[in-house]
C-alpha cells in the first residue's frame, strides 16, 4: 500500500506519479527485494574465501564457520567493520575540511575565507594552539595542520577527546578506549577483523568502541568545527522544506551529499547576477538552489537554503522533471540516480574523484578553483533548462527554523559574556523538562518513511522531553511541521514554559550528521554545569536513530554509547543472531562505559524504553519524579510572537534568485548578534504551505 511507504504526502504523491510513469524507486525496489535474513541478523561471514559461512538454524549459536569462528565472533566482526566504515566516511569528510582550511590559510583556495574568527580561536584553544599576537591565517594554518595530524600521528591521542568530561577521559584511558589517531583506529579494526586475528567478541567490540570515538570526538567533531570556521557557526534562521521548494519557473539545482565546500560555492554562484541573467535569457525566472541529505543541512544551517527532502526524496526530486542539475559529492547517493536522471532531462553531476556514477557528467571539484567549478555547474543547469519535459512538483513546503549550534544555545541562556546552560539544567532539575532526546539519522526504505521519527518527536515534546535533531531525521521532523515555532503549542506545559523563557523551540535542528558532535559537547556542558551529575551517563537523556540505514549511523550510535548515552536504534539489529553480542552491547557496555546500544523496531516501544531510561536517570540523581500536571499553561514571549508574525507575513523560503542579504553575511553574525536579531529571513515569494502539522 502506498500509504505504508511514507507519512509524507509529497512522497506519496510522487510515488503515485512514478507508478503512473512506470518508474521504480527505492520504495518499490524494497518490496521486490527482501533482505537476506542471514546477513541482516549478522550470521553471515564472508571475510575469507573458505566461506561465506552462514550460521543458521536452531543450533546456530553452537555452530562455527570453516575456521572455527563462532557466532559472537562473526556478528561482532561484522558490526566492528560497519563502525569502521562509518568512521572512515565521517573522518575522510573531516580530513577534506582540514585540507581546505590549510589551503585557505595559505591563500590557495580562492573564494573561501575564515568567516568565523571567534570559532577559529576557540578551536585553537581546544587544540592547545597559541593565538596571541598571531594573524588569523597563521592560526588557521596551525589549526588545519594540527587537525590533519590527528588522522595519522604516530604517537599520542586524538586531541579533541579532551573536550569530554575529565571523568570520561579518565574512564577511556583506564579502559584503553582513547583513540590514538583517527586513521589508525579504522585500520586497526580492519586488521583485527581480518581472517584469523581478533577472535574474541568482547575484545572486537572494544576496538569498535575506540574506533567510534575517533569519529564523534575526532573526525566528525573536527569537521563540524572547521565547517563553522569556514562558513560560520550557525544561529537561527527561517526557511522551508520539502519537494515544493522546487520552482516550476526557475532553473532548479539540487545539491546532494555531505560536504559543504562545493555547496557553499553553489550558493554564491546561483546568486550571481550574470548567471541569473543567463537563466532569464533561457526563459527561466531565476535560479533556485535546494538540497537533499546532509549537504542540504549544511547550507540550510548557514545560508537558509531550503532542503527538498531527506534520503528517500533523492529519486523523487528527479521525478518532478523540474531538476536541471542534481549535483552530488559523497555519501548517501543512490546509484539509481544515474539511470533515473537519463529518463528525464536532469543532468546528474558528480564532483568528487572519490565518487563517480555511471550515467553522470563529472565536473571535478577543485578547491583551488571552487568558484569557477560552481559557476560551470550552474551554467550547465541553465543550458539544460530548455530541455525540460513535463513537470510535476508536489505543492508541499513547510516553514522551519534551523541553525542551532552549541554556541548559540549558550548565548541564548546567558548572553555573550555569561553564557551557560543554567536555565536548562534548572528546568530539568525542577522537572519542567523531563529529559532530553536526540532523534537523529537516516531514512530506510524497509520502513515507513519518517513515521517513527515524527511520532517520536511528537510524543517526546508532548511529554516535556526536549528534542534535538540532526541529519535526515531533522528533515523528516521539519517536513511534518515539527521545526516550526508553531509547534510550541504541541509541547507539554513544563517544556513550553521553559522554551518560551529561554526563547528556543522545543525541537532544535543542530545540523548534519557530522554535527552530532554538537550533541556530545552540549551534553558534556549540561553534565558539567552542575546539578545533573558529572558525566553524560548521569543525564536523563537518550539518543534515538529510528530509521538507521548506513554504517555512519552505526558509528554514531556506538560513539554515543561509548560517551555514556543510552542509544536506541529502530529498524532491526545487525547482531540479532548472537545473543552474546546483543548482551555485550547492552548490559555489557552499560557496565563498561555507562551507555549502551539497543535495537527496537517498534517506535512505541522505543518511546516507552526512552521514558523508562530518562525517569531512571532522574531517580538516580534524586530529582523529583516527572509530573505532567505540575506546570500550567503559559503565555507567548515576544521572541515567538516575532517569529510567528514573520512567518505569517513572509511564509516562504529564501530563493537564491532573490537574496535578502549578501552571502558574506551568511552566518557571520553567529556570536556577535544576539537573539534579538531576527532569525535570518528572506523574501520568498513562495506560495502557501500545505499540510502544516500534519499527523502521521
Ligand atoms: O549523513 S542521515 S541517510 S544523509 S547517513 Fe545519509 Fe543517514 Fe541521511 Fe546525512 Ni546521515
Ligand atoms: Fe568462514 Fe572463517 Fe572464512 Fe569467515 S573467516 S568466511 S567464518 S572460514
């Protein structure tokens, strides 16, 4: 049934349209190809050519592969390799960011500058780099080189792990879990899980924990920090989301993938008056830039560019027939886009030497000539506009507020000079806020798109649990209207009162998947602010990844567990076949590091379990039990009144054809302007949003 495919009416409309055109998508391919039940549960080993060995049947836990490897070893090895794959992806992205920073500092990357000097100095501080009396570029060069050293240093430990609590750092040291160098941890997991090396499931999983920390507290954290340095630390801005952000009368360019380097240049290119004039000469009203997946989050957070959707929307965007160019870099890009784009006029443009797709045009991104590359791609899209066939854009676009960073949350709670998390901690202590939930991660074609994500967000805020979101889960929440300030009305009275007082919405978009590192530093500050214990494992907080799909999600879940958080994934467990490994990752890890990783396909049970975990932490902290009737209704603050008034008046996204502010100001106001500055706003000219606050 189509309605089982997605809760998003735009997706459902496009799936009906695809069916009419006789075109398959990931949604239909998921029906046609069932997952292999052996591999899915972690019971298949294909590490050497004596296999693949499949340990199945009622006595599977007593069987071994040809080499004698048992089910715990096989499941743990496969899981560890998934972690290593995810860490490699995030960290290689982080490395590219560091390379760009070095090139900028040396004056070799035209078009880029250090946009957020304050963040540069803060990062220099974490890395132990002197800043006094040095130029911005000198500091930037040393920050970039120090960041690069974290990948391959022969001795020492990954420097950014020093941002964890002292207690956590000591625990990691005691357990031998402190990552030494990012690449080394990935390599070591690959070595240990090679045929005939580490054959003890518990020991294999320990290496997976250490490897994951090289991501969250290493590669991903550096990626976030350097992106903030180069493109600005996010602060709140308004935009809109879903396929309806595509414009029937404009040249639509969709950027898809993960890295902000090229997409930031695409923002600039698509605002270029010369290129806009070229688009007009072809009969288009302008150039419209939109995003998919985490590239969308990167340029939403800093430039207000509207996301056209999350992971499962990539094919649907091409199906609209309105996309002149889909420009991809790395990660989460379906090969299906190659043949699909050839059935439409869409030019699929690959840009990374690491990621080519049959059927695509390759325009290689080179940071030394980034603005030219971006302009070349926009030109290609403009030239493609006259080739358009029939266009079908579903008319759904929801307003949203995004752009929350750790720095901004600090600012909101105490101003520039007295920044703190005191108001939030006090609210949790008093029970106005029951706890915190991070809802993150992917779409997965095996489950109803966005359903579990949106139901969890909705259920949490109604129960006074504050929610932070990243990645495709953030886009899912936004499409369903949960990132609109209007949603304050759906929050429980205690949460609502606090959010109004602080001046933030109950669901905070913290960015892309590498920006999950922001959640680590936020939790660390909450834990050290006072009154809620000493470390992340003391907090009434839980992490959820309801629709996990890829190895990066597994890496993220693992580093949150290793940092002390309880983590619950949806869909299904990749180690289900082994009760031993399941036990090691739940009670075993909880004893070891205070956090754990559980898998629960039913979102209702994910919710129950989350609330149980949150309430248990409250009890352990001797906080008053959560009482939903304790706090009454509250009024509106001027902050929300202002956002509401803005949305009522402007109801629409920024389009790059009509910039309301020059690119150079993008997010540079992050630290210096306050919340008093209105959220980034733009003159949209978009028509009305549909399905606001739609229910699943
Ligand atoms: O890095 S949430 S589907 S786009 S992996 Fe991919 Fe998953 Fe989306 Fe972002 Ni994250
Ligand atoms: Fe089979 Fe062992 Fe080879 Fe794995 S490593 S495929 S269990 S023989």
